[in-house]
C-alpha cells in the first residue's frame, strides 16, 4: 500500500488515509486550474471515509460542478493549501491533492480529465488516457 500522509504548507492540518487509492487523475477543468494556480490538478481518488484529518479544521469553498451538484473544495484556513475535493457527483470518493502528500514519488496518473479545457503549453505524459470532460464516477 502507498503511504498516504500529508498536510498543508504551514503544518496546521495533517491527514492520513487507511485505504488503497482507487485511481489517480490529472484534472484540467478551469476550476482546478484556478484552485491549483497551474494548468491542472493531480488528484488521488480514495474511498469516502478513508481520510483522517488532525490539527486545524478544514475551511471549505462550495463550488458548483458541471453536473449542477455541489463540489466541496477543502483547504487549510491558515495558509490556503488545497487538500481535498468532495464532489457530490462522485459520492463514494475523496479527491486528495497530490501536492499535499509528504511523499508523492509513487503517484502515477492513469487518466487526464477535462482535456477540452487543457492549456496547450502544458503537455501531459505520453500514453495517459484522455477524456474530454468528466468520466462517470459512482
């Protein structure tokens, strides 16, 4: 099992996961571009309920996904580090931001989503499955 531990930039929030990742995706939607400050966000999907947080309580920004359902973007209220996204369209998963992992060397994205809004100056690794928008999560 991959060691899934991490936290925010300032150390006020820490987490660990007790489950194997379901998948790893590169999301290129415009909302992930905005929250990451870059061309995409790399996220590890974990089973809902498998993440344990300690330290400060997470702050949440409630966004609306293209499904029309809420997307809860959770971050450290002190330093602003994005940590996890919970999308009601994918009710059985947490999407953990891999940039917040203590050790992300094991992360291997399997697919890129929202490729229709990809930035042309940010090429993806060769061989990565690419989806124009969101796949069906369930």
